[in-house]
C-alpha cells in the first residue's frame, strides 16, 4: 500500500501512528458535536440555540488557538498532544455523566464544549507542527492531505453509528451513548499517540513573554504577503462556505421533513465521504500546476456546492450536494494549509498553524452563531444560497486579480521564506 503515491507518508511509522491518532480525535470531536447539536435542537426547536452551542465549541479556535500555538512551539509536541487528549476525554466524560443522570442542559454543554474545543485546537496546532517533522519535504503535501482527510472524513465513523441506530429497531442510541462513544474514540487516539517516538519542539529558547511570542507569529503572517493571501482565502472560505453546522439540523427538519437525527447523520456522513475521497485523490498529486488548478477549481466549486444544497428538496439531491461540499472544501483547505506550511520556518510553525486555525475556526464560530439566527428568520436554505453566492463572487474576483494566486494557478513554486 505504501508504494501507492496516495499513501506515501504512511510508510513513515511515526506519521502513521499520528495520522491514526488524528483520525480518532476527529471522530471523538464530531460525535460529540453532532449528537449535542441534535440534542439542543430536539430540546428547543431553535436553530439559534444550536448556533450558541456551535459557537461555544468553535470560539476556542479564536481565543485559545494563539496560546495553543505558542505551547506547540515551546512544549514537546507529542507530550502536549497527549495531555490535551486526556483533558478532552475527561471533559466529555463529565457530559456523559450529566446525561446519564438526566440533568444535562444547554449551559452544561456550552461550558464543556468550550473546554473540549480548547483542547482540540491545541492538538491541531501541535499535531500539524509535529507532522512536518515526521516526513521529508517531498511527502509533506501527502502527509498534510491525509491528515486533512481524517479531520473531515472522521465524521463518517461516529455518524455511521447514528445512521445505524436510526434505522435499527432493536438498538436505541441516545445522547449518553454517543458521549460514551466519543470518549472511547478519544482514548484510542491517546493510545496511538503514545506509540510515536519522534520528539519535536519548535523554539527551545525564546522570549518568556507569551504575548510577545504570539505577536511574533501574527507579525510573520501579515509581514509576508505570500502567507497572508492564503490566510485571507481561508477566512472568507470558512465564513461563507463552511459555516453550516448550526443550520444543517434545521435544514433537515424544515426542507427534508426529518423527524429524527437519521437524515442529519446521513448528510454528515456524505460530507465525510466526500472529504475523505477528495483528499485521497489530492494526496497523489505532486505536480505544482495541477495543485494550482485544483486550488482554483475547488475554490469555485466551494461556492457552487452550498447553492445546490440550498435548492435541494429531497434527500438524494442533498446527499449529492454535501458529498460535493465535503470534497471541494476539504481539498481547498488541505492545499491552503500545505502552502502555508511550506513557507513557514519550523520555529514558528506552531504559532502560524494556530493562527491559521484561528482565522478558520474563530470566524466559523461567529458565522455559525449568526447563521443560526438568520435561519430562524429566513430559513436555512436561503442562508446557504446567499453565502455560497457571495463566496463564489469573492473568490472569482480575487483569483483573477491577485498576482500571487495567478502565479500559483500557473504552477509556479511558492517561495520558501525564512524569517
């Protein structure tokens, strides 16, 4: 299998363990998030409250990721990942206990989701920074792409259980069971991470002032236009194309007449399958011009796919739309993440990665909150259509006007920066 170019990075044993750990951590996060969202919608019948829960789970990407990135440059990355995994498992365990005791409420979930999200964003920064040291440069795109596939494709693992429970008459999974399942995925992730032997620390000597360290990473991003342009693309992409988590439950209920979580789970699995399939295909691409053309085509398609979902009136069309969304959005994010890693020195990788996550997840937190309220006012379908159209217009405009992007689309190598 390792001779297949799509799996090239997996021939490095430490990377294979890290990749598996990332996949299990993603399964844990998505199982917790999606099951909790349906719990909130079922309890309140309001997309706005689902938006508040989603906001609580994603706002750590804004407020906690800078600290997480700094830690990923100052603390040994494997140890940092395992520590945050253990804290995350304990946090979800608290939610499971409250659910089993039948006293779980929205405010409990919001607080616990914030803690779990803070752990997850720190893991993201430390794992991506560690991966860069586990594979040679030639395998970096493959490694980051496969890791990206686990991030989105791991939705399939937990949500497949949801679908099975929805169609089975003999098994009844509820919130408690899914929270316990989320814990098991987290434990599996920690076990795999313990098998990694490689150590990695970005900056062993540096300023003791954490704010100065964070500012150094921020300054690097905006002082180098080649980095800034990809960060800007990610920010708009996440705000307009990817912030659908809070409105998807309401969409399935309003537009697809869903009476339980089965259709929601089906669409989440569809998105995960698209993500895994798309990034698998990307993992075998090594030609620079093909990468550039993929970035262009996936950006355009990322604007079109939410339109298709917004206009969907049946499950089959919605399934196709989310499949397309998963493939196009995950490829777009994997490519931008790779370009950012290629031009970032190792001593700053944790901070730059965390700021990449900040622009992505932080913006998604506020967008999901706002879209939840808009969905209650104007319905979820209209929100998907309008945001998709805006991103399409924005991306087309910047793609054909920015010289760096035009150079990337032609296959010119992105220059590697130093400091």
